[in-house]
């Protein structure tokens, strides 16, 4: 039964103003009420469920009718009230419902913070989508003081086992929606305050700095990983080398690749992709071919990108015959190539979203 039919069966009048509001938030309210599993009002319903649902709607509608339509805080008032009613009546609000509320509240930072906090207090772990919608509300806000204060407050709500994952999602979300500087401010703040950061946090920040071309800061963050007691993993080294590669610091790439192997960290597809590209662009195609053969010997499938990089650099250095052989190998139906799953960086961490997001 849809929301409008519920209202009709409850014999509650619907004004134009109310209809407009309910039309916007219908998916939220309907989704939440559906979780109550209440039956059709035209059949024999459980008296308890029917009364609770009716009272919930009456309270909500009463608040709507008492709020001027021209009020600038109309959504804030309605949303706050409906969430409070749901809470008082022990109605479960789904994560999707909270995400829709966050989207509708994005024009108002205070309301966004309020809804986000209620999401956390409901004992739900915010998804990457929730954090992204939260971050978007701060797009036009330059001052980070209130943001940091709020994040500190809600980080205290999180358990120690989930706080690092939450901080990672927040840093990731701000960078994802084009607010990389805020991501770095959040990282520096929590690092200074010694909040629960983990290796995944540092890997995200390395990627952000690499894409911003801030090499010195990236190297500084990488060096600080060891000071925290963490050990850089394959993702850490790959991210660092890719950042250095993009600004032409090939010499530094070789240094960190050597350090990586000396520490017993096995290179993967992304490592070899970077090495083959680096040596090829620097004119040392023999080394590129060496790593190409090495990765195949280890059972790591080469990608189309690797083949194209090798072919292009071999042609540039006049090794046309070898380039042709590789082109034929690439086009051969028997050649197995790396797929999307092979590009996913393997890590033991519990996080479910990838570092790469640009």
C-alpha cells in the first residue's frame, strides 16, 4: 500500500503544501514505514500496529500544518520532526532512507550534520554513499573549523573498531567530490589529535597528494607511515611510485621499487605496469621487456595497456620487428589479458572501497 493510501485510510486531510512535501520525501517515509510490516487498513489489522502508525502520522502531519510554507527552514523542521517521531515510535529508518534525507538536506549544513548524526546514533555504519552525500553539503563552505569539530564529536560516537574505517570513508568522500584540500585538512587534524588512523588512511592520502602533484608532501606522508608503527604494503608503494611517475621522478621510483623488494613485498600488476612504463618512457626498453617477461613468469597477466606501452616505446627506439611481434601476440585469440578484477589492489585490510577514485 502506498503512502497516500495510508493517509486516506487514516482519515487525515492532505493540503497542497503537505502533498508537495510528502511527494519529495515519499520514498523515505514509505520505505521506513514499510519496515513496520503493518497490514492493509481495510482488513483486520493488529490494533497495536494500526494505532501506532496512525499516531505517528498524526504527529507528523500536525507539525507540517503548523509550519509556514514560506519558512526557509521548512525542510529542516519537517525532517527533524519525522526522524524524531520514527525514533520515539521505534520505527527503523533504512540506510537508503537516510541517504535520501542527506541528499535533500544538502542545501543546509546544519540539517545535513543533524541527519548524519542521527544515522550514526541509529547504530548504522554509514556507507561510502552516505559519506559522499555528507561531504557534498560542504562544497561551498571554506571554513573547516565547524566541520572538524563535528567530525570529532561523531568520531567519539563510533567504536574504536570502526572509527578508522569511518575516517577513511570521510577523507575519501571529500576527495571524491572535488574537495581534496578539505580531505588533507581532516587527515592532518586527526593525525595531530592521534585519532584512530590505519594504513588504509595513509594510502588514501598518498593517492590524493599524488594526483595533486604535491610530491614533497607525499614523500613526507610515506615516511611518516613507519613512525606510526605501520608497514607500507604493495598499495602504499604502488601509489607512491605512480605519484612520482606522473611528475617524471623516475629516479625516485627505482629507489622505492628497490626498497619494496628488499622488504619482501611482492610486486603486482600495478607495480609492473608502472615499471614497464617508466623504463619505456626513459628509453630503456630492454629493462621494460625484462620486467614484462618477469611478470609473465610469475603468472601475472599483462594488460592491454602494458602491451600498447611496450609497442609504442619499441617503435620509438626503432625496434619495429619486436614491436610487430608483440602486436601480433596482443591480437592473438590465445593471449590471456588482465581484466578489471586483476587491477584491484589486493590488501588484507577490511575496507570495501578502493583507494583509486580519480
